C-alpha cells in the first residue's frame, strides 16, 4: 500500500522514505502510522573543503571505542580521530610510541561500527611509515581494509612526503600533522610550544606548503603560536585544524578524555574541560558500593 511519494527525489540532503506499520490498539482496532526518516549526510574530505570555503568551523574529537564514537557521532561531530593518544588514555603508557598497528586497527574498527555521519581518521602509529614509504602504504592499506575508516593521519613534514605520496597512490586520503609531534618526543625532549623561534616557524610554514602540494586533504597544527597558526591557515587552501594553536584555524580538535574531565593529570593551557566525569563516575561507583553493601540494591522493583 502506497500513501504518497517523495516530492523531491533529487534532494541529496533529505530523502523521505515512507513506511507503514500496523499498530494494534487495546480496543482491537488497527490503523496505519506513517514514519518519515532522513538520510544522514556523511562528512567527507570534500565537505571539509566546502566548510573552509564557507568559513564554517570544523569540530573534531578523538574516540577509541564503539560506545563513545556512537555518542559523539549522534552529537554531529564532524571528524573523529582514532588517535595514537589511545596509548595514553586507553593503555596507560606515558607516550604514544608503544601502541602498535594492530592496536590501532582494533580501536578504529570499533569506532567505525558506531559511526554513521562523521569522517573517521586513523593515526598511523610510530614505526609504521617513517623512512619506508612501502611500509607506509602497507600500513595504510591495512587500516583502510580492516577498519572501514575514511583516512589516515601521520606526523611530520618534508621527511615523510615520500610516504604520503606512496599512500596517495592507493587513493587513501592523508591528513598531515605539524608543530608538536608527540611521536618525536624523544627528539625534542619536552612537550613545550613549538615554532616560537623564527627559523622553526619558517620551516613549519614550508612543511605546511609541502604537505598541501603533496596532496594532504587537511592539516593538524599542535601547540604552536596562535599568530603562526593563523598565517598557515590563511596561506593554505586545505582545512587546518588546531589543538593549542589558537582560534584562527579552520577547526579545533581535543582528546575526548581530556575535554570530558576523565583524565585529571593533564591540564595544558589550551584544554577546556566541559565536564568532570572523573568525579561523577567515581561518585556513582561509590554510591553503588554503598547500596550493595547496605543491601538497598537491588530493591523489590529491580528483581524478577
């Protein structure tokens, strides 16, 4: 039985699908109800470029598991980064270096299963692309085939350009990352702001141009002076997403555990905590323990 038809089948943003369900009333009568559902417009690299052109800011967060990814995707986050920061917040390591490609694939596949709208980008972990463009391609292909993600991200400028070029030959979109690059922590020895000095700032701008020319669809700038980040953003045609890089980038990214207040020991100037989930979860667990020990849980309504 057909009650109607879509008035505009060419509308790519909203596709009305008419369905009918029989609903039985307590009186025994039966009537038809019509449900109208909307298709979700998937965020793509092309859409991110459109957002930059329109001056629309891009919101990006990390996620490492199905449940969190589903929540932030339904909140309409634009980009989800399955970051190698999972090494810190999920595995408890001091740096991002220990996490493996297999670990990243596990986390990324979990995230993708919970996402309908956001663009999912996956970090290539330390040791899977530096100095060997063939290994970089193999690593990127594994991520794309085994997770269903939409793109990969890697750290570095001119020194990783060959790896980026090789990955792009397989049609895999690549996001770049400059400024503070956590995988190089032992080289720098500290997490302080990068590119304060003129020479380092000049090299960063040059690397940014190289990454764009090589074919990166977007760039992350981490912990650099806001003025420099603004200059890079206005110079490049690709979207630039900042973390600790001021307000003039095309978008912002934060680690989900940091912005929700799950982590407590990490408090850089750029971090804004939107919740204090550490305290809320701890309090809830303590209340649960009290209820169990006092035998107030489960009560009469919470049993069969």
